[in-house]
């Protein structure tokens, strides 16, 4: 297995932002060049984009929930502002996911929840991505969280319609080898 570490940011960029999290990418030595140049960077950027969207939506939701309680409404009340937030979240998620996910995966559901931490938060906190190639039209990426949550996700990418798409998502609990079908 080859081991690749993400390059560190320039000093100017690092000063403006936190340093880039450590991503350990393990893949066989005979991996396609396109994996390093296109597929993995696009995959990582997608997870970061939907994580950022989820985190921003969660922050806005907390503000709206506080305002709702200050107005004397019950915890269970759905205000028009909260409804608009959900609609915006779903629309933005769909814009991000549609070009990179198969119709089959999208039909399983997406943008069904937002929380703290975000579903794929580990992509910004450091994780291990183990990449295998079951066949020439399939890539399997297992993402393992470095944090205390010990989250594991398995992504199956397939070459369809002349491009690589995320076709299946699974999750596993800590210390478990059993994978459960999930969604994006």
C-alpha cells in the first residue's frame, strides 16, 4: 500500500485559516493516475462542501430555535423561517450532490438531517481514506474518523455515463465489521 499525505498549506494561507487536517490516503501502488489528480480531490471537496453546508445550516437552525423559544412557541413548532431553512438546505445539497452521485443513491434520500457534528465532519478534522479497486469500473473508499467518535463510512464509486459517481454509501459502528446501507 502506498501512503500519501495531503500537502500543507502555504504560510500565508495557514495564517488566514487553521492548518489543513491530516488526510492519510492509502491506496494500492497500481492506482490510476486519475485517482490522484481528479477523483479523490473531487470526492474530498464534495464531502467538505456538504459538511460546510450542514454546519452552516445547523448554526442558522440553532438561532431560529432560540428565537422561536423567546417568542413563546413550543419546541415542536415549525415556523415559516425554519421551513425556509430546510428548503434552502435541501436545494443547496441537491445542487452539490446531483453531479457527483448516482440517481440510485439520490433516490435513497439526502439532506434529511443536519446536526453537530456534521455527518462527514471527519473530512475536516483528519481521517484515513483507504482506497481499493474491486474492478476497473468500481472504487471503494473507506473513511475512518480519527476523533473519539470512531465513525466509519464506505463509499462505492462506479464509472457510469462516462464519469465516476458515488453510487452507494454504508456506515459501520465502532469495532464492528458489519456495514449498514446509508445515504448521502
